């Protein structure tokens, strides 16, 4: 069974979202996603400063099995990316819930209503 921490939110595209005290959102891929993908060998992360809309393909995760788009779960601006994750993408496999990929500052009119809580995500992946 995948590790689905209750303090995170989730998307049906298998990303986790952590609400930070400074108002930004930290995003990574879920334990379920990394186990489905297999050994991750490459990450293409969005550029800092990029304006994104919820649902936009903004990056790529490549594994030994497949390449998959990374979708923005929220509308806003990319304010940070994790260079360590890009340099050592295998970290996503060993610790997916702590290896973040990028951070978003929400747009003023952005909604988080599309995000799933842990119980809803567990049902999705069951």
C-alpha cells in the first residue's frame, strides 16, 4: 500500500501538495506515482517565474519504463524548483513525500477546491 500522509493534499494526476506557512504550495509526486513509474532517471522542472494554469503540462518525469508529463495542480507562478531533485532524480524513489519538485505562489483568484484529501486519494489508487 502506498504511503499517503494525511497532512498533504493530492491530485488525480498523482501529485502531492503541501501548504506552506508563507502562502506558497510545495509540490512533488506521490509514493504511488513513483512506484508505478519505477526507477526515475530524469526530471525536467518548470522555470522559476513561469505563470501556470491548473492542468498545464509544466515538466516531465522519465523512468526506465516511461516518460510522463508533470501537471500544475494549481494556477499561479513557479517561485522555486528543487535543483537537488533534478540532479539526483532517484531521490524521488527513495523518499517521494519529502522530495519536492517545485513551489507555486497561488494566483489571487486561484482555487484549491480540485485537491483531494488523503482519504479521497487512497480511494483513487485503491
